């Protein structure tokens, strides 16, 4: 998606990293670039607003459910392994088995 106007930060880059922005997982410099982009680009601002609303809705409707501690631990371990490059980042089961059984 692009609004057709030139920006310091391209629309596709902003949209590719939108959830990192929404989740405050970006550096202050990157956040400032994204905020500037939203100030200049109405289509991206609309997409940001929509995704922000969806995130709030999900939190409100599903935010009360407790996550089993063993699942949380497995997910966090998997994320760390992926970040360290020790595990492929494709979806697979968190508990033993191979990727072919996860799809069934």
C-alpha cells in the first residue's frame, strides 16, 4: 500500500512494522519516524487506527483469560531460540513432533 506521496519512511515499511509500533517494541528514533509518517500519511494513519482499535477490542474481550504457565514458558523459549537463530522461524508445534503434524 502506498498513498502515492514520497515520505522519509515508505508506507510499506511502516505497515510491515505496524505491530512493533503498536506494541512499543521499537526504538525511540524509529517511533519518531513512524509518528512523523502517520502525521503526513492519512491512509497509514487510518490503518494504524484500525489496528489499534482491533488490538484494544481483543484485549478487552480476551484479555481476562489466563495463559497456562507451561505454554507461556514454551512460547518464550521458542521466541528466544528463534532470535538466537537456533530454530527455524516457521510455525511448528510447541510440544514435540514435526511441522507436518502441526498442520493436521
